[in-house]
């Protein structure tokens, strides 16, 4: 196996195995715990949910920020009495 160099995480000298990270930092990257996230995630602190539409927030935090609540479910229509 070819040497891929050292881990690109700050102050880490271990051998890189994936995406330029060592095994430990690669695992953290996959979990979304590294500074550069694996996916486009919500920018709210400690939230790793996927972003909502073109917002920088997930759907839950987007709705909270903009004062929107969940849409009420319509009541089932009653059958006409005969």
C-alpha cells in the first residue's frame, strides 16, 4: 500500500488512510465532528441534521427561526347521515 502521507488534522502525525485523515480523524469526519463536515449540515450548534432547502439550517431550526409551526392535520370528514 502506498504511503498517503500524514494526517491533515492539526497536530496529528499519524499515517493518513482516507480523505487525508488518519483512522481516528477519518471516523470523526464521518460522524460530522470535524471542522469541515462530511455533508451539508445545519449550522445550529451541535445539530448535525441535513440542511433544509437552500437554508443553512435544518427544517426544525428553520421553522423555529421564522416562527412557523407544524401544519395542523385536517380533521377527517364525517360521512353524511342517511
